[in-house]
C-alpha cells in the first residue's frame, strides 16, 4: 500500500499585485523630517526617549526612525480622519507602545 503525499504548505506571501504601492518619496522625506526635528529639539521628549529605547532593543537608527515615523503618520491620519485636534497624550501613548504598531487603534 502506498501512502498519499500531503501537499506542501506554501508560505503566505502576497502576490506582487497585492503589495502596497511604493511610498511617495517626497512624503516619506517630509515625515522623516518631522521625526528628525522632534529628535533634535526633543519635543516631545518622549520621542527621543523612545528612539533611545528602540536602539537599546536592537533596532537600527533607520529602523527606529521609521517606527517613530509610523506613529507620526498615524497621528496625522487620525486628526484628519476624525477632524480632531492633535492629541499629545495619544501621541505619547503610541510612542510608549512601540515597537508594537498603533494600527489597531484606528479600529476602536
């Protein structure tokens, strides 16, 4: 009696047409400028504290900047989508949750 072969599991990799579109380089530069300004001016100080914490966790300088940029983008999106004012407490709370990304907050 021969055994039937089980189909091999394939990695769940999205097809190229399912990948998100490339980021706008000018927008990316503008967001990273915001992050760099926050780091340079230490406003809010939690941005610098979070940056140092991420470096301590083993993130590269660029990786830490990108995580900070993600929080900046989510705050901008939240303000625009909800028509609210900037909320410093919400922003700082998202920084403190890094490296966990704040995407799920938008569904609340």
